[in-house]
C-alpha cells in the first residue's frame, strides 16, 4: 500500500480515573483535538480507534489491539494521540510499541507532549513514559488506600453482593436477603448434608431449570453480566456450587480482602485466608453456623466417590482405621447380595500388609445400627435428665474442680480490675512528673514497677480466660448437642443428613481374634460437639450384685 493511501489512526482512550480529571480528557474532546490537528496538517484518510473506560496499564484493549493489528498488516501510516499517556501507562510496553512503530515506518504524534517521530527522536519520551507509569501506580495506591479504609471500617468492598443477597435500595452499603435465591442457597447446603457432591447438585439444579446466579442477577438488573446473552441460563457449574458452600457471607458476616489486584494487569489474585478481614453479624444470615460447620467438615473429607454401584454410601469419609489412621473405603460383596463393607485403605497397598497389619473389615450395616442404637440411648438418657447429661459431658467434673473454676473466675475479675487501675495510676504519675510533683527518677521507678505488674497480669488474665473458657465450652458443646438431638422425636430411621449432623468420625479396631467373624470388634463413634461419649453405667442393685 502506498503511503498516501495508508490510514491515519486517531487513537482515544479514557479510563475511569481519567474521568475524574474533567471534560478535557473526555472521548469527545479527544476526538475533536485529534481531528483538528489532522485537518491542519493535511493528514487524511482518518479512522478513529477508541477505548473507553479501560486503564492505560492494560494492553489488551480492543481499540488498541485493532490499531496495532492494522500497523502489523501495513495499513496504518500515522498514529495521532492527545498525549503519550493515552497510548499507555507501562513504560516498558509503551517502549516496545514505539519500537514496533519505528520498524514498520509508522509516524507517531503525541500533540500535547510535542512528540513527532517524523521530524526527530525525542530523548525525553522514555522519561515521560516512566512518569506516566508512576502516575498510574500512584493513582492505584490512592484508590487502594481508600478501598482499604472502607474495608477496614466493616463496609462491604464487593461491588456485587453474593448470590442470595441484594443491595438495600435505601442504603447501598447494606445487604438484604433475596429470598428466592436464598432458598436455592439453603437447598445447596441441604443437598450437601444429604451426601451429594457439587457436580451432582449442579446436575439436579440444571434438570429443574433453576437460573444460574449470573442470569438471576441479570434479571434483577444488577451484577457483572448485564449485557451478556446467556445461551445456557440453567447450566450450573460444580465450581459455582463449591464456591457457594465456602462463603462465610451466608453466616451473616462481611468478609473483605479475599482477593487483590495489581495496578498493571488488573487480574484478581486470591489472598491467604489468614489475611481476610471478617466482621461478624453485619447482615441477616441465610445459613446457621452448625450447618455451615458440618458442610465444611463433609467437604474436607475424601471425595465421596460412588462405590461402584452408582450410590454414595453415607459413611464414606467418616470411617478411619484405629491402627494406622488411614481412611476406610467401601466395597461390595462379590455375591448377588452386594452387601456394603469397609476396609482400611492402607492394608491393600503394595506390599499388602506392610502399611497396616490387617484390613479391619466391617459391615456398613453393623456401624449404622450402632450409631442408631447409641443415639436412641442418648435420646432416652436426655429425656430423663438433661442436667445429668451436661455434667457427664464435662468429664464428670468433681465438685472440687467446679469450686476451683469459680475461684479462677473471681481471680480473673480481680486481675482485670487491677489492670485497669494500673492504667489510671500510670497516667496519674505521668501527670505528676510533668507538673513536677514527683522527680523523674521516682517516676521511672514507679513506671517500671507498674509495667512489670502489667505484663504479669496480662499473662495471668490470658491463662485464666483460657481455663474458664475451656470449662464453659464443655457446657456449651453439651447444650449444642442437646439442641441438635431435640430436633428428632426418634431415631427409628437414620438418614444421610442425620449421620452428617451427628457423626464426626468413626474409629474401627481389628477383631480380638483376627479373621474370626464371631469375636468382638471395637468401634468408637465420635459425635459432633461431644466426642466419643459413653453413657454412664447404672449401678447394680444388691440383688443383682449377688446374682453376678
């Protein structure tokens, strides 16, 4: 293509940050400036390439890429921009772009920066590009500071509420429950409690034509996909289900700073959970703490693979070998009965028997019956005497231990009061020293004494709080278990949901005589909240003692 036939590219770019600078940087104003310059300098065959609302640190801008594609094809002879910052705010990439233009023989004009590669090389241009990047970095830092301040105050930093919530029209910083979506969230958690994995849940929702979160939000007029045309509005992804199951926002908490962005590539990167900032009880919860904790435990176990018969056995992920600690996997008998049983996963690993001495084989039915019978017995005991149950959970604490805890509570209160008094005393002696009521030497002595006592008291308070808390948590766990078991009138039927609600883990020992189907086999059931609980044995009457 001959030079006079080549395109004169007029490139305009405006980022959201540039909008704050006023009308002078607007796309309309940029177009006007570029067109006037081209007309005055007899540069014809003009075509506009525009990127609106895109940062100069990004170089995958549609308008910019289309223009550079024209450069590489040899269709563009000249590029005009208002200033070098319109081209970009990454001095290395802008430098690479300028080198490509030089090699292709493309003229570059930056009007306000007095750059025109046709007449001369501008030695100051590389420094100008560095300053443009510094500007982007500084602007990003200021925005992050504002963003950080907002997040640290407990306000939501997410632009869009999670699925299940919408912004309150009266207060955009407040989330309220979107009941239609919240019902789906609750169902996802319940399906998980029933033993379903994310993939299976996704297929269930898809078969029922439940709107995916992005499509649901689009219909309500918010979210990140307002202009997207959804070809499959009911196709749920297992990753979406897994993400929903992890969100602490459903507990009513605000969770800020889960991701971060670099000012150049704008890509979100996940932040370690230790660095999250969590503000509890800031909005109405959709999921209760107990259900959420159970789901995290279930998800933390092994993947619930089908046992070869297309079914997910409810005990999978709960069974452990007593000897080696490995998980136990479900199998089926090879006869026509297909009876499920569990064996230690480490026993069969090559060479067989080296990692674990035996298979610890046990029928699933035996374990299920034991869970059911134990829950029935606990329920009966609870109905007879709640307080006795709570006392037994507290490791049958003797009265002496309870008195000791009461003493520690009193001591804790005294220590806390003394710590507050020390703060007042230290302020007072400082004021006395400033007013020359006591000499500096006396102040130093008293201040050191008080500081030493402060350190000692702080450590003592921490230890006392832990001891008192440990005692009180035992009571709290017992009451939580009572609340859980009280939901059920009886345990004539044991469902997968019930197993996941009640059972934390099951430890299986080898039989007393290895290989004997008639010898005893010890099974330890660890329940949520109360651990490996054994009912107190009733004392035998004198008549029964004589018989035994």
